C-alpha cells in the first residue's frame, strides 16, 4: 500500500500570526508596562483632547442628579428629561420635598424610576439637612448619600470640582480597560484600583472621559470599529477585528 501523504497545515494568515504574537505579549503581562500605558494616553489625547462629561448641568448638584439618572440610561435621554426637570426643581430643597409620585412620572423615561426617585429624594434631603444645601466635596461624604456609589462620586468630584479622587468606572471604562489589558478584573472596584495604580493621578479625570468617548465612538461593545482606532497597534484584545 502506498504511504499516506501527511496533511500539511494551512499557512497562517497575517491576522492569525498577529493574534499569536499579541497573545504572547499578553502572556508576558506587558499590558501595564509604563511605556505602553504612556502610548495609550498619548493616543487618547490625540483622539479626544477635549473629552468631557456629556451630561448637561450647571452646577454640582445638577450633575449629581443627572448621574443618578444615568444608571442604565443614555446621557441623551437623561439630558432630555433634565431639561424640564431642573426648571421645576431648581435646587436640593425642591427635590428633597418633592411629591414622590410626581417625580417618579417625570423621570420615568430614564428607567428604574422608583429606585431613582428614592435615591434623588434621599440624597437631596441629606444635602439639605446635613450639608447646608451644598454637595459635599469628599469621597467619604459623598458615599453617605443614598444612591451614591464610587462611580457617581467620582463623576461629581472630577467634573464638578476638578478633584481626582479615583477613576470613573462605567460600562465603557470596564470594557475598554479589559480590552486594552489595563486590568483583568471584572468588578468595578477592582478595575478602579488597577487603573489608579497605572494611570498617573493627574490624568484620572480626563482619562475616564476619554475612555468613555472612545467606547461610544469607536470601541463599541458588539462591533468595535478597530479599523478607525488609533490605539489598534497597542491593542491585542481577542475582540479586535483588524
Ligand atoms: S483595536 Fe478595536 S478592540 Fe482594540 S481598542 Fe481599538 S477599537 Fe477597541
């Protein structure tokens, strides 16, 4: 019988070779190499030099309310709702003693309106009764407000007061930090700790906004537009499409 011909493996495509090289880098744990982190920050600066919060607000209190409303909701929808909401409720006192059923209906389009009403009224009451009507400016105090966790507190401190007390970790920052191999964690608190360890503190506020903008415009959840991504050379995510 003639000897069976050994099957030859199909030649690896350039994309497959690139992914293999990337995987090797990943294993080598180069994700948070300072030079690589600097290159990511430079790329973000080039793409989004003026990234900022997309929630419309005129002061820290309005930003706090908008951020509570933005949970599981788009910023556009929140802005539509607050355009009339802030006219009816101009300050913390107005929200604190609102009619809960009315407020529920007014914020209904943002979803989870019952819980959000409780958070908004509870936080407003505490601001009126314990903080003289002013939004507190420390993480510790902000976390005592009903419905306020680190993400909301970081948004308010960073955007309204320019205080870099942490990194905002929302759905975009979670996804992008993992894709860019700046963390391997899934829990927002751990992701924030990982980011705070590798991103210079002076960059925490802008970095959060830039990552959120990149997540909305380019590195989208289902179909990242890697072809348009200026970080593509630095990215070796399994989700990468180029
Ligand atoms: S290359 Fe693709 S997956 Fe990587 S950061 Fe850019 S858009 Fe996201």
